[in-house]
C-alpha cells in the first residue's frame, strides 16, 4: 500500500500563491482544460484561478480547511503551476517551500521519499 498523498491534509499552496497561467490552458480555448468559469483574466496572455489574485488568497477549487482534510475539485484539470509544485523533488527530497508552508499551520515536515518512490 502506498503512502497517503501529503497534499490531502495540507492545502497551504492553494491559499498562499496566485495561480497564474497562460490563457490557452482554459477550456474556452482550443485544447484547454482548466474550467474557464473558475478563472479571471490578468492580461492579454494570462489568467489566474479565482480567489488567488488578492489577499486573503484561497483558490476557488480548494475544498476543505487547510491543515485538515482538503482536495482540489478540478485536480485532473488543474493548471500548470499546480501540476509543477510537487510535495517532493525529483530526487525524493521534500520541497523546501512546501515544508515551510506546512510549518505555518503546525503540520510536520515531509520526509524524504524512499528509493523508488520519487516523482
């Protein structure tokens, strides 16, 4: 049995960062996949997830309470920045920024992945 996804008890990246991405990732563009109705226009080339462009930040797609049970309602259609913010680096070491965010809400730091578990 594999270890549980550490993102399912955190969610801090969803309340800390502006999630901006190329407009063509939205599903109102040919080949797009992010639900356009959950985004807002930043400029001619960029959109962001609603709720992430101003303080306090909270992505509209986040369900649950950070530090409790959380999940992304559009996980399979999330934008590139979300896909590119891993809990662990390619070598299996914990993402330093992820651990900093987890510490803000009292979650323990992530440990390195065992050999063969790295993303």
